[in-house]
C-alpha cells in the first residue's frame, strides 16, 4: 500500500492552519480562558471541541469569543481529542465555577456520561456538530443540539457533482463515485449517504458508487482510504469525490494526484468550506472543485449566546437547531468568506 506523502499535504495543512490562526484572535492551546470573570455571579461558559487543530473548530471558537465579548461572559476554550480528556475537562470546568458548556464531543457514545457529569455539576449543556448517542445507539434527542442539516447538505454535494459530470460530458459507464465515509459518526454518514443517493437518482449505477471508509477522521485517514480504493479500481476514467468534510475530500484529492489521475478527470467537493481555503487559493486548480460552506458563526456565536441567555435569563433554547450550507468554488470563495465574516 502506498503511504501518505506526509510532507506535502501536512505542510499544506500547517500552512492553512497557521494562516487561519494568524487571522484569528484565539490561540490553539488545549485550554484558554478569556477574559477572566470580573465579578461574583458573572457567567462563565466552556466551549469544548474534539479537533482543535481543524480550522472549522478554531472558527467556532473565534465566533464564541465574539459572543463572549458582546454579552459579555467569560469563555473557556477546551480542546479535547479523546473521551478521557473531555470528561476531565468537564470536572475542571465545574470546579472552576462555570455554569454551562457547549461541546463537540470527541466520541458521541460519551453522551450519557457527559450528561450525568453536567447534571451533577449543574452545568447547562448544548451539544454542537456531533449529536450524543445513547446506550440504545439512538441520538439523544433530549439534549439541546445545534448541528447541520447533514443529509440535505450531502444531497447538495451530490447535485453539484451530478451537474459537473453532465457539464463535462462524462458518461455513467466511465465515471464512478469515491465516497470517503466515516459511518461511526451519524452526521458524517448522513452527508455521504445524501450525496450517494442523489447521484444514484441522477443515473450513476449503484455499482459505480464506491465507499472508502476512513480509519481516522483526518487527511491521512482519507488518503489511505482513497488510495486503497484507487488500487482496486484502476480502470475508472472519471472520478467524482465526496466525503464528510473538507479534510476527507482533501485526502482523496491528494491520493488521486499521487496515482497520476489528471485534474480534468476528477471533481471533488468538500463540506465545511473553512479547511480548504489554501486549496482554493492555489494558483493552479486542483480537482478540489469546491465545498459546502457551513456557518461557523451559527455554530460558535449562536450556541454560546443561547447558553448565555439560558444561564442568565432562564430562556431555554430550542432542543434542536439545524443550519444550512452554501456552495463555494474558486470563483466565489473570497467574496462569500468575507460576507460570512470568516475572512477580512
Ligand atoms: C463534524 C465534522 C466537522 C464539521 C462539523 C460541523 O464535527 O467533524 O469537520 O463538519 O461536523
């Protein structure tokens, strides 16, 4: 099996992370508090994310900080990449006098444990992005949640891929879908299922839909998954690519390049729109055609604001809030990112 060429994509990733970090006011450390509480009874909120290195989560923090300044409240940013870190962080947060937590958990199965801890410590809780899963394997619909309309956004990816396929005059016989999947996470599964269903309806035969499961939800994990698939399917002429987020799709794009698939023979569409900026900025186009930009502002600012109002004024937020996505491409990404406050 061909190994992930760590040097190239990681330097690209680092560049993107640093560029974004430079644009943001937040740090990237595992936990940072700003500003300190000024008086007794002041509101203090934690914002815990599972992958603090992803630009998406740094942007959520950036918007949470804006809410912290506007309300105002004290914000504790916590990066917790595994369950143990997440549970310890909740204990520390409670001990530090916080009254609430917004959380994108590193493991959705931790839901019941997180709820129990939050209850014991009287922390109000909003889960963001990844919905808690109960002991019965079902989503914990009783826990407040703000997430994307995952299936719809996946369907939009599928529609865009279908129209690009048509525009390029590719036939179903010489085209196939590479879906970089991560079915362990419900929101990720809904995204790739949505894209695959739309492509089937658009005439791509079921046997031309290839699923490439990621072992880890990052660029190297996606690279390995795509590379395995490309080794098994050397005769596909045109590739459509979808995945659960930008990094999943970027890993596949790097794998296609590594196997010498020409840029004009592949079209890949990500989700997030925040982790692919460096890719879209490249002077020479790659097969990364575009991404469904999600609203980091809704996920970072709105969740924090809802939690603040709940703590301070007793206004309970809706149990479920869903957000939408907007297609960005090399043509419009600068303007849309500016409009959405992602870039200056
Ligand atoms: C999940 C993904 C992130 C982002 C978020 C909205 O947590 O891992 O990249 O897409 O949903």
